[in-house]
């Protein structure tokens, strides 16, 4: 039986750029963003914020997430838990 490699979880505080404004958010990413390269692969994660911002981000469909270290990544929103401040995303370089 093949072993499934479990990706490390990266948690932190960052900023979500949406419609020209930066809003503080918490994030959780499965994997290491530093391993991403242009056009190859993606990582998935979740953003934890206010209900209003999570819904706006999901409806918009894309955003920019700046991590604690200052590096920014493009996000494609995949889902939103209605009534909560959680929005799920796919991250690319």
C-alpha cells in the first residue's frame, strides 16, 4: 500500500487584497508556499475573516494574499461556508 504524504499546515496572519483594499485575515495553507513555481502546481487553504469579507471574496472569485513574510500570492476562491467567515482557495504563483 502506498503511503500518502501529509502536507504541513502553515498558519499565519496576512492581508487580503480585494477591490483595491487590504484587509487583515488569518490563513491556513496545506503545504509550503515557497515550493510553488510559475505555472506549476498549486496549494489549497482557507482564509478566516469576517462573514462579509469572506462572502465578498468568494463572489469576486480571485484575490491577492500577502503572507506574514511579505510575499504575495494569487488566489482563486473555491468555496465559502455560508454564515461563517471562512473561504477556501487555491494558491498559485
